[in-house]
């Protein structure tokens, strides 16, 4: 009796699994056939409408031609025309006309209607399409979506608005920053990436935003975006204001703005930046070193000398890199630093000297008329050689032309071997 | 005495039945979860911000680490493929782990590298580094020559030399798809919870025709039957096994062939374990342990759209070595982190996933092989009818066929990388065939690994690679 029950049970299981396997087999085969047919049709349709749409746009008479491209929403022809228009948008060709066609052919209306769809994926897809279509009128339909609490919808909406690049969309995002970033509804990277799409137009809105907000994370996000946007006096003045912030992330990002390419650092900013080289937080010191790179002053060299022995290796390397850019001022600093016992610091210095080709500058000065400078350059190169950083010397021996320098290098290599 | 033996055999039969039932129920659940997860992921890819991340300065730099040991046949192709990645800022670090052949010389000559001086900080202890090589033509390529210490040691060396916040480990016999790096980084950039590791799909490179060492020109199925079995196996393992566990945030395995890690978290956890023959799995288990101890939120992700193609063994000898090593590594990883087992502090990993792995994956081959004998014995002593025996065998094989078909089906409804009708039928057919011999021999190799572990034979079994095909279809 018991065995019979087991046999019946196993038989049922076998039949079920057989049916399921057969269903999967059949589904795989049918789906492949169906999809293959669909893709072939779409390829043909795209080919047909690609030329048609281009000709219609080129003729400048969209109104009379649009009937040729109007199809039932969801049909293959409708999909093909949409893809052709998206291709033109992506190639940035006649975007004005393409946007108009998206509108006139009903794509914008169709996807705007889908914004109310119950399925999150369908809604997110519609938002994304509206962003790609670049129709500014959709901004007002997208902005209310920034008030939902679904992270997926919010991320896609922020991106779509950033593609539309409308002032209304930008303001809407900035106003909601506390909600979006504060509640971690949109990741900071995604927000920064999206806001960068607005380009320089975003600067006044971002700089004005600060007045009524004190959240350090939002402020640092704004400063980060400003550091990546084109240089602007408003950005610089905001950064200077926050150099003294109590929050290290804000100080660091303010320094990043000041150190961005294209800014001539005003003396006021320089005076505020230099003390941050002694900041208790390492990433602020690191950013401060990066920002003062362009300040080729003797006083800067002296401050940077201390950072060659910083507890953080990134700061040490960055300080060495900054010093290599200072040129002759740095020789004394390197000379003194390489005489110390801190091997970690000395290796960082040697690497940066070699990487930035400052070693070549040192080699060339081995024949300098200034005896003191010549002696210091020689000693720096000798200490580098002792630490195993000899490749510039051996390279010069192979390719260098100045016999006086070669003689000095030969002597240096020989003496270094006695380490 | 006879009665006691019969009682034992009977009891074992019931145990096998229950074991088989629970295991297949878990597989069925994973399959259903994977189906939904993959379909949702496919929809999401359509509006994923891959393009935005690609253009953004906010996308963090990544180091691609390629450990090599006697890989003269494949190393240059792998480096070229890695260098061709479409990613804003990345470096490729090749770690020559004491190769005795011309691996180092070949790379130096091919990419015109020169010896450079470079600071090397040993955050993770490794064997001695002999030198660094870089070149002007490929400024983002760094080659490290070091004393042999094994794959884990080479990876740790690469981590020490890396100056990016994330690194991606890639095997020397592999080829990354051009957008694989940006795709594998997408969860890191788009997640609210820190992603400390992320794995992508590994597919079988054998048979695939590659243009200029970089681009997949044509996907063909290989003629080698052993490789065809492995293709079906990889589809099943990656498209439903890992996707299913990922949905539960309980991944215990990411393939070292292609995975991305947060560097500082790996350093804080002690890096790759040098004594383990499956360093990728052990690291993932240890990352779970480290993060759960800290009590901070984290994710270890697996996503199905970044793709890396890799060469698989073409003969039984090499395949046996690989499978024994994988299983030995699994056992070592579980044992080395056994303190997590059944400890509520480690959440679902300690309470569900590790017991599952021990009960169904580690000792699975032992039970399976014992089961064959006991069922035969049951029939011999007359406690099992021939009808029951045949039905049970049919059920076991059919379920295997079902799972393989499901793997091919998932591939068909998602990425469809095998474009021809013939490919589909061959894969479906091999999904059936693999249950007649291939699966059993795999269980035997895994059983050997258990024996090796118990007898202390835990050395690394090296698998040789032949080199991939070029446009002319020739091995080089």
C-alpha cells in the first residue's frame, strides 16, 4: 500500500516535470521563432523609414509628410519610426525637427499617458523615453514625479529632467535636494552625474541654493558639481565662503572648486587655502595640496615640506607632486627631505620626482653654473639612486648628449654603488 | 544482523528521497526567483544610466588585475582585450607570478615596456616584487614581475600596486566584453547601500571567433563535446544559480574570472587567502563575515549583463583538475569560515546559506555517489522493486534535464548570445545528454576533492590553456 502511494507520487512528479520541461522547450523554440520574425520586420521597417524621415525633415515640410509616419501606438511600424527618430536624436542631427516629430506623431502623448501606469518598470521606461525625446513640454509632467518615494522612479526622473535641460526641471531638482539626497532616494553619484548635464546654466541655481540650506552633504554635493562645471566667479565666491566650514567634506569640496582648472586663485583664497594644509582631516589636506599646486611661491614650498612627512601616503605623494611643479624652490625642500630617515616619505618623493620628469630637470642642472644648485641636484639624484630610483640616470647615460652631465652621472652611479 | 542492514538501507533510501526532494525544491525556488529577477533586470537595462556613467567624471577609477603564470599563449590577447575596455578611467595591472616561460618577455616586447621605479606598499603581505614595467604607448598598463606565490598572492600584489578604489580580477585566459567594466560598476554607482563586490557572467570562449584579440566577431559552438556540456553548465550556474542567490542578498560565490571588489574592504578583510585553492569564493565568504561583524549595511551583487568570455578545459584530465580544485576550494572556504555557521549574528549567511552549502554542495557528491550504491544494494536485497527503482532514476534524470533546459530557456529569453537555430537545439540536446554520464563523472571528481581534503592533499592543480581562436579559426 505504502509502496503504491510512493509510486503514484513519483509518477505524478515525473509527469509534472516532463510537462514543465516540454513547456520550456516549446517556449524556447516558439519564442526564438517569434522574436526572429519580429526583428526581421523591424529591420526592414527601420530601413524603409530611415530614408523617409530624413527626406521629410530635409524637405522642411514636416506637416505634409507626417501622415506617412503616423501609426497605431505599439505597432511595429510605430516602434520602427520611434527608433529612427531616436537614432537622429542620438546623432544630434536636426534635433529641433525630430523633437517636433516626436510630438506630432503622438509619441510624447503616448509616453506621458504611461506615466500613470501601475507597473514601475513601465513608468520608469516612459520617463526615460520622454527624457530622450527632449520635449521641454514634458517637464511639467515629470516634475511631480520627483515627489514620489520610489528610488527607481526618482533616479530615472532626475536623469530625464537633466536631459531635457529646462530651467524648470533644474529648479525642481535643486529645491528637492534635501529630500532626494537626505533620504538617500537618489544616490549622490547619480545626482552629480545628472546635474552635470545641465552644464553652466546650473551654476546660478546651485550657488543661490546655499542661502537657506545648512546640510553639509548637500552643500558638498553642490560644491562637487560646481568644481566640475566651467569656471565661474559665483562658484569661486561660494567656495571661498565655505573654506571655513566646520564639516571636512564641505571644506574639501570647496578646495576642489578653488583648485579646478581655469581659476586664477585670488590672494584672498590663497590665504584661506594655505592654513588648510594643516587641517586635521587627511582628505582636506590632500585637496588643499591639490589646490595650491599652482601657487608657485617659496612660502608654499615651505608649507608643503612638512606634508612630505604626512601620516597619509596620498598626502605625501601629492605634496611631492606639487613641489615638483614649483621648480627651483623645491630643490632645497627635496634636498632636506631626502636627508631624513623616513623611508616611506623618501620613496614617495623619489617616485613623484621621477614620474613628473623633475628628475630630468635635476639631471640637466648637473652642469649648471651655480655651484650650490649643481651640488644639491647631484645629492638629490644620488640619494634617489641609493633608494633604487636610478632609471632616469641610466636612461641619460644611453641617450643624453651633454658630456659634462654624462660625466657627473657616471660618477654618481659609481658612487651610489657604494651605498 | 541482516535485519539491521536492511533497516539501515531502508532508512538511507528515505533519507535520499527527502534529500533529493529538499534540494530540488530549493533549486526550483531559485529558478523562479531568477526568472523574475532576470526579466526585471532586462527591462531595467533599457533605461540604465550606463551612458551617463560612461561620460561622467564621477565614475570611480578601476584597476583590472590579471595574474599570469606561464600564460605565454594567451597573455597578450587578454591584455589587449582589457586595454580595449570602454571605461572613463582605468588601469590594467598584469602580475607575472614567477612564470618560467616567456610570459614576461612577450608582454614587454609586445607593448614596448620599460622597467620603471615605483613605490610599492605592502598593505597585504606578498612574495618579493622583482620589478615594474610600463610604457609610453599604453600609459594605463603596468606589469609587475614577482616571485611565484600563487594566484592569491599575485592578486594581493596587484591590490598593493593598484591606486584605484575598486579593482576587477580577470583571468589570463579571458576576454572582457568592451562594456563589461562599466556595466559591472553600475550597481556600485546606483546603489544606496555600499556594494563591496560584484560579479558578472562568465561564458565559454571556446569556439567563439575573436577579431583583433578584442572583439567577439562570431559566436559559434565548439565541436568538442566536453566544452558543449560546460556551456550548458555555465548557463545554468550563472543565469539561475547566482541570480537567485543575489535576489536573497546571499551570494557566496562570485567567479574570480570576472569580479569587481572595493579595494579597501578587501584590504581590511585581509586580502585573498594564499592557502586556499579557490581564493575567489573564500574572499566572498570572508567579506560577508567581515561586514556582518561590523554590523554595517553592504551588498555583494551578481548581475547578468556584464560578460566575460573564458576558455574552459577541453579534455577530461584538465576538467577533472579544475572541478576537484573548485570543490576543494569550496570545502576550504566553508571550513575556514565555519564560525559563521548557525550563528544568528551572521544572518541569512550563517543560518541558511552556509548550512545549505555544507549539506547540499559540499557533501552532495558523497550522498549522490553513496546513493547509487545503496539504491542498487536495496534492489539486490529485495527491499526495492524494479518499478520503483526505474521510476526514481527517471525522476532524478528528468529533473536534471529540466534544470538544464531552464538554463537554456533563461538564456533564450534574455541575452540570446547563441544566435542560430542550430545553437539552440544543440544546447537543448546537450542539456539532456549531460545527465547521462557527465553529471555523474562530475560528482566523482567532487568526491575525489572531498577525499583529497580529508587526506590533506590540498595543492593547486594547474589547468593549461590552449589559446583562443582568431578570425581564421586557428589556435594561436
